[in-house]
C-alpha cells in the first residue's frame, strides 16, 4: 500500500477534471482498508470508486482512498433465483454483463451506467424504470468509528429516489465493501414499458424481448444520447428530476400543458429536468470548455480543460434559470467535492 502525494485525479473522475489530491492511496484488501481508515495522520479522508458521480471543484487537501476490491461470486441459488455477491471495486457495467452471461435477470435496465458497484447503493442508481433497490439484498461495509465489518439490509439502507441512508444519517460513517443482489434465473420480469425502450425494441423488430434484448436496447439508447466519458468528460446525468407537490405541478402544467411528467402519487409528480433545461435554451450550449451535451440536456460535459469551478458555475446558472422560468428547483445528482 503506497500513499502518493500531490496526486493528479484526472484519471480517477469521469469528468476528466485535472484536480490534485494532497494524498492518494489504492486499496486492494479489507486489511488495507482498515489500516488506512484507522490512520489518524490524515484527518480528512475521501473514498472514491469509479469516479462517475462526483465533481472535483478544486485541488483537495485530503487523502483520497480508491476502493479497488475485486470479486464476483454466486453465494446461493434456488430454482428461481440466485444471490450474487459483488465486491465494491467491480465495474458496474461489466458486472451487469456478467450477470446476463450467467442467465440472471434484474439488472439489465441498468446496463452501461458508469462507475463501480460499491458506490451504486449510495445513489440508489436507476434508469429506464428500474432502481438498484429492486434487486438489492444487503451490503457489507466497514463502520468507520470502530473498523467493524457489518451488514446492512435493504430496510436499513433507506433507499429513495437517487437517495439512501449513506447520503443522509449514514454519510461518512461507512465504506461499502460488497453488495449482494437477488437475481432471477427463470420467469424474468421484463421491464420494457419505458417509452424509449419500447421504441428501440420496435426499431430492432423484437416483439418478445429477453433480458439480453432489454440490455442491448438500453445500451443502444444510452450510446445514442450520452457521451462516452473516455471521449468527452462527463458524469452522466448531472441533475436529479425534480419531485413537486400537486399544487406546484398544477400551476406548472397549466402554463406548460405540453410538458412531460410522471405521476408518482396523488401528492407528488416528477418532471424531467432535461426538458426544463432544454426549454431554458441550454441544450448543446458551450461556455468555454464547459457545456451542455447536444443530445441530452441533463448531461454537463468537459470539452477539454474545463475546471470543476467552471462546471459548477454552469450548473448554478442552469439552476437559476430553471427556477426563474418555471418556479421549480432542480438540484445536482453528482457529489460536489470541495
């Protein structure tokens, strides 16, 4: 275990921001993880995985701990389901492909989401009608206060829309080391009702899709709308879709009857943030090396050498314009690290 000083994080965040960590270490075992967490020589520690859900806004005076724990295993099976345990450092998309190769269903709608498995529960990642919590059983984590390895079940993780216990009461108290999922082996639940998936399946002339067909459709959709971070720096969807009350929704829809929306309950509606941002004129706009992607207004991009501060300034401008035009508040989905 080597601790590096003044280490560039350019290759450890999908925005490609060239920020510097005062200290950096890569962790390959639970023993190393316990050792570094318990080291009091570094008062500020920041844990990272695939770097896909963060914006580095400056050089950071902290120890960055890169979790590189590897391993995928089938821990139990029944005639209908399989429980799989995935270590935190496994690439999310590669893990989804592995599950499909084994004939396991449940994660196919979450294909091609960037990042690693260990950080996925923090965000309760989701796409195309499915969320991580739908297949989640439990996760193992090192509790920072006493370095004990504990297990948290679904109820304890308190999953919400792009939210979890780890972003609230449990923030900075745990480091997730593995995640266990329950996946189907037969009688798969095919989630094809999302409009974009239906359209893609129709283009592919598929009437009775398999879980692999759904994955292929999702990959095709994401590749058509979202830039590859290896080519154009980005963190996927930068903003969460706002959830609004019936009162706010009624006022909004009376002024904008053409707007898309999703009814969550009798009291709550979800409005696509991408639509709001596009209607404010930001889609495809570039401000120096920071910009909004031409195909998806939810995605902020680094065209070359944008700084985290420049990306953040653009995000703040978008939030202000959406608020002024629609009286709706949108907020970042990514973690802002300062």
